């Protein structure tokens, strides 16, 4: 009776082959194991593209001084300087490349010197508050011929004189500029402000008149890093402080008091004429 009872056992054993199919799946499971490995591979495959793409995409992000040699640094700086619209600092360039700012400054100075010694049409200069590529002044006529077709948009003599007074005497009010130049400068001041070369920087503590100074664009256009790089006044011209002393003397003289009062930051003479001499608007039309 044991044997008949044992008979189902083979049936169960027979079921085992049925189980064996899953068991077959054991090889299949091995296969699944392999498949799992395959899935693992696929899993790895899923991770592999990410692993492959991330280093590729972030290669520059993890760049260090050790991984960026001088040749690559030079090329990276050239690429960055070509796409900027305004001067960029060496710190900003260093952050973009992932290297030390000192290395960047040294390389920029080296690149600038090489372009200058080669008489290249491209000039790399530090102007305003950063570095930027410029066309070299020697080749300006060719650039103008291509871009402007010979027509030049330039400041009038009156505007240049007014800009020079502001550059050397800033912060300075319109009244002081008018006194130094001997003409009304309201129109020229408006022109210089509109062009972004000067702006309001404060008020005169004595007269509360608005004072003006030059802008970063002024430095950039002149290729200067700071106002200290402005050339000295010509030796035959009086110093601006002497002009101020003379201006104060004239203002204290009753004969000139009326003119000095008219040269204030007010709207001008009642009849609308220039407070002192010829208006700069007329000079602009004559230039």
C-alpha cells in the first residue's frame, strides 16, 4: 500500500518535469540568469549611455589646471572671446574653463603681445572692466569701407571738447563745463548721454546741480582700462584747477556775475538764446 501511495510520488515527480519546465527554465533560469545578466547588461546598457554621455558632456566641467594644457587653454580663450559682446573679466573666463585666474591672465597677456608683435588685424585688449577682441586701429579704413561704405558717424568738435572737459574734470556740472568752454553745452550733454559716453553721477554739494562723469563705454571706446591712463594735458594748456580758480575769480567779479548766473543749470536765457556766446547746437550744425 506504500507503493501505490508512492505511485503519486512519481506523478509528483512527473509534475517535477512540468516544474522542470520552469526548471527547464532553470537552464532558462540560467538563461534568465544569463538573461538577467543580459538584463543586467541591458541595465548596464541603460546606465552605459548615461555613463558614456555624462563624462563626454561634462568633460570641461571637471577640467582642472592639470588637465587643461596651455594649447587647450589658448584655444578655449579664443573661442570665448569671439562670442562675447562686452568685455569679460579674467575671473569669468577662468570659471568658464575651470582653471586658475592667474593662468588665464598670463595667457591673455601673452596672446595680446603675440598679436601686437605680428601686426595682426585683431587686437586683444583689456579695456573698461575686461578683455575683448578689437580690430586694430591701423586697419580701421578697411573696416569702415566694408561696414559703413565710407560714411563715418563721429562726434562733432563741440562734443569732443565737452567730453574732454568732463573726462578730465569729472564729476562736473553743466554750468562748470559751460564756464570752461564759454558756450552753452545743454545740447551736447544730451548727445553724449544718449550715446552712453557720459551719465549722471551725483549732485554738486554747493549748488545741488547735477554732475556728470564718463562711463565704461567711454573707456572701452578709447581702449583704456581706467581714467588714470588718460594722457596728460598738453603743457601749453592751463591745468583744469587753474581754470576753476579763474572761473571763481570771474564769478566774483560783478562784471561777469550776470554771465555766470546765466550759465547755470537752469533752462537758459529767457529769450531762448545761448546764455554764453554761441550755442553748441549751432556748432554741431556747422561741424
